[in-house]
C-alpha cells in the first residue's frame, strides 16, 4: 500500500480524525509503521505502554490469559481502529496482550509525541478522551449483548457489522477464523457452529468463510427480538 494511502487511513481513524490538522501532521511524522505476519505479537500484557496503535490494514486482537490458561478475547480491530491510548498516555503496563490475526500493518504513535501536543493544546486531550469513550461504549455493548441476546443473535449482530447495507441480500466474508469469532462473541467454537445452523431459519447460510444473508432487514429484526422469541424461532 502506498504511503499516501496509509496516511489517509490514519487520518480517518477514530483517534485522529477530529484532531487539528497540524497536530495530525506531527503525529504522522513521528509515527513508526510496521508490517506483521499473521500471529505476530504486538505487545504483551504487563509490558510498559509507550505507544498508541492504529491498524492500517488487516486485523489485530487484544486479549487476556485467564488464571486457568484460557484466552479471553477483549476486542478485535481492523482498518482505522486504535488501541492502547489510555495506558500509553499514563505510561502504565498493558492490561492485555495484542496479536495480529491476519497479515497486518500497524501505525505506532509514540505516547510522548501526543502528550507533548496535549501540553501545548489541552483541547486535544478532550478529543482523545472522546475516542477512548467510544472504546468503553463498545465494551459495554459487548457485555449487553452477552447478557441480553442469545448466542445466535450475537452471531447475527456480528454478521450485520460486516454487511454494508440495511436491506436486501448480502454476502460477507468472515474476516478471521471461527475460533477467534467465537472468542470475540463470548462463545465456545461448538456453540458458534450451532448458532450458524440456527440462523438458517432467518435466511443465513454459512459455508466456509462465506456468509450469505437472504434478507438483511429480517436479520436486523431477529437481533432485536426478545431473546426467548429468538430462541424459539431458532429451534
């Protein structure tokens, strides 16, 4: 990907898009751009955070390892997604680890570059705070989904996030492996397979890494149903 295209993706990212243009220019100049193979470690839980990370291409996950050794996927990011802001600005240890789940390019912004800009223009801090709030809101929504939706509804919501339309039919490519999708949705792989099967009654057919949605509006309605009713429809 050309350097200009990479910079444009960075400028449109949640973290940078509302910052003053001159501030963005400074951060882009000081950033480090790295390309990673699939399965590469970006950082490990417990390491001191010194950078903020923006995904330019591909997918990366943040996760924690539980006491029993199992992996809990906290979130997954793709083009324009950013992570590590809060801990990097405070120089704290990362509470999670980050790893690429596909070939990936990531822009790393030194935290010192951003803190210097904030000292000169405190309004920048408000913009950064707004970006971190969006991350918090996303996590709250994930918790709400796990508590208020069936597994099949959570999978349907995930598929709709990949679909670029509100009505009609749609075919989407699953962006990463099904084990990771299950972890992202708080499910076991076998539960994910059952959820895919249950979605056939609402017009979803999954074969390999392709999901065909017969009626996007109908799937939206299914996601918003009372969980008991959605469960009964999927039986």
